[in-house]
C-alpha cells in the first residue's frame, strides 16, 4: 500500500524512475538446519504470472546456489525446504513479480550455533548440500552474503540482455496475445477442469465453448471500470476509490473518464477510472481487481492442509468496497490518460452556505475532519436518527467550522451536507484522552497504531508499565489501548519476557519506559480504571486481559487433552488461512463485579 512516504519513494524508484531487472533483499534467518533460503520457492506461484517470470527467477536461484557450491558453502535450501512461496502480493520480495522484476529474499543464518535438524542431513532436491551442526560466527554470514552478492552481479552481467529481452517478451508480446487465449482453469473449479480434460480428448468444441461460458472464468478481460464519483451501494465514498487508484497509480497506465459514457447497458459518470489490461505490469492490475483462488493444498489426500506462506486472498478493490466492473471487450470513449506515476487526490467540492453541516461517518476521511474541528474547539455532535439521507451517527457541526470544512472538501474529498439547524436529539462529543501502551524498545503493533492515529489526527499519549502501576489512571485517560504483546497470558503472573536493560545502563530519560505488566501490580490498577468508568481496548495477545479480570469468556479454539488439560486445536481441526473473511459482530455487554 502506497500510504507512507517510504513506500511511495520505493515504488517510484522501482517502477517509474529506475525499473531494475533484479531486486535483491538481504533478509532474516533461514529455516532451522540451513544457512540460506532462496529461489526457486515452493508451490504455488501466483497464476497471474507469466511463466517466463517464474523460470527467470529460477535462473537467478540457480546462479546463487551454484556459486555457493563452487565455494564449498553448504546449507542453501529451496523449493519445499522453506515455507516461502510466490503467491502473496504485498512484500518487497513478491510485489515486484507483478511488475516483471525478479525479486527475492536471501534469508541467512545469524545465530552462533546451528539447530540440529536431522531431517535435513540427507540430501534431496530441496537441500542438495546439507550443512552439519557446527559453531557459526558472524563472519560466516558475511562470507555467504558476499558470495551471493557476486552470484547476482555475475548473473546480471552475463545475462543482462536476456533479462531485458524477456521483460520485453512478457510485456509487449504477451499483452498483444489476449484475444488468442480462450480462458483458464482455476483451482476453485476442479470438476469443470476434469470435464474440460475429457472434452479436449474427444475434441467436442461446442461443449467446450459452453463450459467456458458457464463455468470457467476468462482470464483476458480487456479493462476494468472503477466508479469513482458514484457512491457504492455500500456507501463507500469517492475518496476510497481515489485511495485504490493511489495504490496502483505509481505503477500502471490509468485513464479517467471526462464525460458520462454508456457501455453494455450501464452508465458510468464522469470521473470514473478505466484501467486497461493491455499494458505493462498487467499481472498487478488483474491482481488488484480479481479474486485470488489459492489451490487447496494438502499434505496428502485427506490429510492436513499446508498453510499458505502469507495471505492467500486479498482483492484490494473488494476490501476497500470500491465498485469495479469487468469489461470483456475493447472499447474507447472520452478518456484522458492519468499522468504516469502521479498520485490521485479526491475531487474537491464547493461548500454551500448554510447554518450547519452534516458529515457522513461512513467515510474514513471524515474522522480527520472531526478531529481538526475538536482541536479548534468547535462543537461537534452526533445524530441520533437519519438526517438528509445520512444514517444515525453522522456528525453535525455549525457554520462555525466552515473554514475547516472548506479545507476538508478540497483536500480530503469530504462532502458536507447542508442542513438548516441542529438535528433534535444529537449529542455533543468530546475528544477522548487516549493512552497507547508501549514497551521499552518499542512494539511494532503498537507503532502501527500510533502511526494510524497520527494520520487521522487522534491525540494520544504513550503509557508504560510504571505509569499503570502508579494508579490514578482515570485522572489522565478515558481510553487505554493495548495492541499485541504486553498483557500476561492466562495463568501467568508476568507480561512480555523481552529482556530489558538495567536502569543504570540507559539514559535517565528512558527510565519511565522500563518494566512489564504484572498480575500483582498492574492488573488491579487496570481493573480499578474500568470500574471507575474507563474503557480498555485490547487486540491480539492483549485480549488475555479478559482472563485476569475473571470475565465469563473462554478460548473456543482448545480441546481437553488426555491429561485433563486444555490444549490448542491442531491445524487439522481448525484451519483458517490468511484470506478475506466476513466478520459477523456479536456485541456482549459484560459487567465486572466489585
């Protein structure tokens, strides 16, 4: 997602200004019993890839492992020797594949000693040259890094013309062959695939055509229409469509419709975007708008599933609620090309004169506006009933906030709705005093939430263990937020076990960050905070706070073991890969007893 300056700059270098043919990422430790994990990776690779991309990546991997073996450096694992696949679109290693770049992580051993993994000591195709347990020094990792660096450089020098020509083949020639391809067999339709195989043997073309038209999806749709000015039935607003375009505008050829058009019986308003698939980086275009169909991957027929390396499905347009239509035939119209690499902003609106305005809470950008209004000491209210076509819970502000609303209409794509007076029953809101829990040395989950709060202009204050143990939390906070690690697990007296320095070893300015949440000193203060009207939000591992508060909740993902103790369900009994799920909310009001 091009939401940060860092990711925008990376995308600009990789896909606009530089466009390298090889992107090499020095990364984390390899699997136990190995030194390095690299290409070729295990199945599946994403089905939108050109086959030449996959085999070109294998060629780079061959150069890497050959160089190590020439220098008698064992321990390179590939294929099924690691969990890494080429399915997911979203990391520094995998995203370039959708732009025809050969990209890979080099995961190498960093620890002082090797874990003995006996199953890796016998050579196989995944581990051609196993490494035996031995003392490992940092210099060894550096030596492997240098060898692999030279392997990449040597491959680029010797085969640079091939790499460039292969990109030309994938981009230019393949994109012009769209109409020659009937369709594709996709994993979610195994029955149709088997039927197609039988028909091919019998050469029954009429039935084959019927099968494609009714069951098997055509892969070469020619373009996508993105309705950017029309509100989606789910009420996702204009700014969301522009954010979706932002994710691909640094890498794709995009057009904007300057006048209303009609295509195949459907009307598209001016401002809609057209993304044609006959262009470079076509795989990424398809991947942003089409659903992913990860193969059903099992260890053996009827056996346990093999987990995907990372996300199995994402479909960004679906997650963002943006209405997208496939266009299966070529068409043209009053289109203007969006400048290549130019980030799109929501269209601005002129604010009508009124005594007050409504803001739709279903638009994310509205919360930035509300926080700006509150920081400017302007009264903001929430409605208790539907008003002017906007649902209950929308925000009302008088014309005292007109200057801020005018800015929001121009910069955020927020469209205030004029209203003649304050709706009856609306309630004034106040900015919450938010405390975000953090640890000495930082927490990545907490850090991401901090960044998100900053983007939406929520005021917050970091809170550490010592401040919690000191009590009187209600005097400083209305809400405490715990993200990920920090709260002790059920049945444990102490929190995160990360090692911390002694106070005398660090600057006094950081002493207040030391300490871990404990059952004896911290939990009673959190319970007192709740009983005095405070609110606590927990995410991930921090939800174990419910057990310490003796709330009537239990873990549903456990079973009773043979020894009479609960144990976690295995992957055979409970399995959810990293896919898009629909969440059905159940609100349960719990009251703690004093």
